[in-house]
C-alpha cells in the first residue's frame, strides 16, 4: 500500500512543514499500532529444513529454497503456492552457513532461477529451465574469504538483472566490515567485478553480524539497507541507485532515534516497495519500526527479525516476539485490533507478495530452539 503521504521516492523528496510531518507521524502511529492479524490459509511443511526464502516470477510461479545440513534444496509451485512439488537438491556445500539470518537466497525471472549461498565464499547456482537443472557453483566475491561473515542479500530487477550485496572483510587500509556488491546480466552465469556500496567512516564499521537487504522497485530503482556501527550507534542506514545509473546516493540514517550498543544485534530488517516507493522495517533495542528514508519512524511494538510486504491496499507485517511469530496488518480500510500471535515456536520469516496481487506467501522455521525444525509455507488471503 502507499502511505497516506508520499514521503519518499528515489526520484524526488517532497519537503513537508514540521507541523504536517508531525500530523502524518501521529496518524500513522495510531494506524500501525491498531492493526489486524492476518488469517492463514492451509500450509505446507518441509521437515528437517531451515532458513526459508521465497521468490516468484511475473506469471506467479513460486520457488522456495532452504538449507538442510550442508545441502541446498528448492521446491517449485505452479499454482501460486497452494501446493509444492517435492523439493529437489540443488547442491551441497560442506561449510554451508545457516545460522541466524544466514542461509540461501533466491531470485526468479522468466525461466531463470538463481540461488546464492555462503560457505566461506559467496557462491551462485543458476537454472535456465525453471529449476529442472542446475549449474554452478560460480564464485562471486573476487577476494578470497572476503565474504566469510556469511551475510548477504539478493535482488532481481524488472528486466532480470541480478544484484547481490554482502558484508565484506577484504583487507583495505583503515576499513573494517564494508558492504560490497556484484551484478549479473546473464542469469547468474557470470558476475561483475566486486564494487563498493558503502564504507563506514575511518575507525568505524558496518555492523558485523546483521544481514543487509536489497530490493528493486517496479521502475528498476534499487535500495540497499544495512545496520551501521558508527560512534557506538547500531542504527539502520540506506542508499538508493536510480534505474539506468551506476552511482548510489549518499548513505542516510533511517528513523529519528538511535541505539547505543557495544554489540551486534544480529538483525538487519527488510526493505520492500509499494509501487515505486521504498519502505523499511527493522528493530531497535527490541522494538520494531517502519520507516521511509527521510521520514519519522513508526513504532510497531516489541519484536525482532521483522519482514513486510504490500498487497493491494494492505501492508502485511510479521516479526518475532519471544518464541512466537506475530502478525499485524496496516490498512486504512480495516477495523483496528491489536497485533496477534500467528505461529508458536516460529522464527526467521520470509514474506512474498505475488505479482498478480492474489495473495501473500509466508515461510518460516518452526520447532524447538534446540532440536529438529521444519519450514512452513502459508498462503495468506489479501
């Protein structure tokens, strides 16, 4: 959905008088703290699986990837996520990283499907026939072991170009953890030379254990978000790159508050779009916030590991609160009710709005914190 006032787009920023900004902030705060829980449709479970991620093509074909020990699997749905074919093994990486927000990432465009994964290095596996056969691995980071932290993001542009960004530890004088990226114009078979997206000021660092996020809008603009570690503050920052250009905008801090923390929260949030507008969701000091760059943050209540996606006039939001997954929905046309538990012993959600607007797909881990876990996929009504 579009927020009531278009506060940000990568093409232009509309200045608002302080009184109007405060009114918009108050209105959205009330709207977002009185939300409706999303009702789940029947689900599909994949046993002994972890770190699910979802992708869909413009025609509504859906793919799910997850890790199982050292192996990467993919499951395909040809009915918009209502049912899935049995999962197929893509590859095995002896040091496949699956802790916290690590794990494989997936993107799809036409019959091309790409999976990236960390195992000391950043590798890509690609399919040109809708996931029936696979090629790889292709090494993406061009400095050995520079991607060893294992945290990355993957995004696909409307024209099929692929973009991945990761926390990078290459040896550059005066630099610590940085954000590098690479792109592919041939479906993941080859990748561009690594390029710097963001380097913190000298003596500071990108937060060492929080995953970055990346997302293209319908126009082809790109937004990248990460958590910084500047002057002791673990705040979220973002940058954008307009379609058809190569340079990213100057990095800007998200929200108005700050979080002084001498540790890494291991939680990088998510960036998503409604039309051409980028919106971000993230946590600070154990509370979840929604924000557009350059605008006030909107509090959503206690939680961690948030994700969000917009479908029609509603933005669906999921985050962890203790051992449970919490659901809220932002919509000006729905009667208000408080955030509600969605699933017990559930964590690390992945959310996807189907391109045709028919549904939202939600995937998450479920099971005890120590023990066997499954991946659950649900189709949520608009």
